[in-house]
C-alpha cells in the first residue's frame, strides 16, 4: 500500500512500512524495530527517522538514522517506562535540510506493538513496578471530565469514571494535547508553593517533579526569585509540549480522521 498525502502535506506511513516490538519485564523493557521502509516514498534522503514512545509525562525519543541510511533499534532500553501497557509509539520522518528543517514530513501513529515478556515470565513478574509520577484514577466527577488533586502528598489526576474506556481516553493524542499542558501548568504552580522546592531531596513529595522539570531544561527557581515564577511556569509547559510533540500528534489524528 502506498502512503497517502493528506491536506497538511504530510505522508501517512501504514503498517506495511513500519514494525516495532517490545520485550522484557517491567524492570527491563526493551524496544526493537524490524521494519522502517521509508526510502521509496520520495522523501529527502537526509530526513531523520525517529521513533517516539510516550505514556502521559513519560517520553523517550530514538534516532533511527536517515531515510537513505536507516539504523534499526535492537533491544534498546525503555528506561522511562515500567510497563509496556499504555505506551503509545510513533514513527516520524523529520526534515533536516534548509528547505524543510524540523518539518514533520511523514508519520505513523497509534502503532500496534507486540510484546514478548520472555519465556516463563509475565509483564508483572518480579518486584512491583513503581507507580507513575502522575497517577490517573477514575472517580465520579459528574459533569467534569478530569480534575487534578494536589491535596495529598503528590498530584493525582482523576478522570470521570463514566467515560467509556477511560484509560484509552487518557492515552489518546487528543487528551495529551488538550489536557496534559493544563495539568502540568497546575503542577508547576503547586511546585512553587512547596517549601524550599529548590532544595528538595529524594523522598520529598516534590522531588520526582523537580527532576522532571530539570530534565526539560528548567530547574526550579529559588524561593526569593518570585519575579521568575510566571515565566518559569510558561517555559516548563512549552518545553514539555515541544519535547512530546503534542500538537504534531493531534494533527496526525485529525489527518487520519479526515482520510476516513
């Protein structure tokens, strides 16, 4: 099947062109690629081929060479994830020449990725996997779709339990693009309200989030730098959306629906 051109000018990669798989236990998840056939689509040979994995705020990006020189992934570690369940995988081709620098040229989204837990081992074998930095739990919220609760030791997002397949909804590109930035904004504000957040240590409730925003390139400002708080919150949200390509993923879903 050939790739189709949608109204954004972005090529769609179908399942005949890309194939990924995961393996291993929750303590040692691995990702491999067995098929990345993009060299006969008229794409620039120097365009970068990238595989992304995301589950809420957990995100990893892997470089797979260029259209003209593919480098396959061979059991690379998915260190940011504790279970293969709920991870969304995407393959992207991104321009790298002056004419299309940074432009998303082709994408495969909502990939079905088989998992091999290994002989005699299940995904839940061994020590219990640590809970996500941002837990999502179902609750009766009446007419609210979601709500962030920061009244406990750490933030929790409650999702309306009356949503059909609410777990799938939370993992959708629509939810990630439209809800996660708002959630992260509230969490960033919550962080600034914690005492001595800039001096937080392992074991402190705010510590995982301190590490998370530092990984985005925006360490928390010190308590006396209140003039930087508002800008810092904005930059943390922008950095996360850029890293996770949330808007690109939303456009990819819109493209798919437009083609149907």
